C-alpha cells in the first residue's frame, strides 16, 4: 500500500462497505473511520416517510461526515493509512435521489462550501452488486430501520452509483464485482481481494473475482 494515505470504500446500501473497511484496517494496520449512520435521529423516520424527512436526514449526514473528514487532516503517528467506509461525495448522491428541486438547491449551496475543505482519497474502492443481491444482504443483516427499504429505492440508488463511478476521475478507482464472493465469511475471497488491492492502481481498474461460494 505504498504511497497511500487515504483509502475510501464506496457502494450502495448492503454491498459490504463497512465489513471490508474493518477487515482491511485489521490486515493493513490502518486507522478506521466509519460512517456513524446510527447517530442520525432522522434516519428511521426517513424510511417510513421519505418525503417529509429527506432534507433533515441529508443535512445531518452532510455535517456529520464533514466533521469526520476533518480528522483526516490530522497527522497520526501510529498509522500511515486511513480507511473510511464512505466518500464525502456519497451524501450528494443520496441527496440527488431523495431531495426535491428546492431542497437540492439549498443543500447544494451548503455542500459546496464544505467540499472545499475535504480531501480526495488516494484510492477509491467501489463495491458493485446487483440489486437482488443487495436486497438479499440487507435482509440478512436485519436492521430494524432498513426493513422499510423498497427494492425500487435500492435499484434507483444502484443506478445513481453506477452512473457516478462510470465517469469518476478524481482519484484512482478500483471497481470490484461482489455478486459471487463473500469476503466476510470466506477467507480465500478476502485474500484474493486484498491481493488485488495491493497492486498499484492508476486510472480505473475492474476486478471480477471468480465465484468461491
């Protein structure tokens, strides 16, 4: 992982961002910064009434993630690598899907001011999966507030992510197809992913592991 200071993992809900971030931090002796979605008091209400609670939910996430991102500017003498299970731009992707035109205009004015002080990752890992696979994983983890998530919402979110990363050029990008792997429960799958991540990345690279399930 030479010349890497900040590695960010992204992907739609249920794809395994946090799990991979935790595993990589352990294997690479990195400092881990996780998205604190459970601290958002509006999130459960959003999934039951998105039209009413979308703006409050997005604004809370935006400011919370901004505070976390400022930690990346602080030197850590014990770790040479930071790993996060999100990118700051993630919130804008959700906002584009969840907010109406007026709300998005107000959100955009706040986000632009904050984005000036946010670091770009040295490497982005985009975990990709089909909508059916994401819904399956969401069901498996049994989070109460996620029980109201519809397949249509996850499908729309998946499309937003794919469109964004199709043209992403701000930093080196590694896209991993996770449909047929389980790096949480299958050690061989995890080793294969880590081995690929350790390879130098410039531009965009695609990794489609053979199924080990």
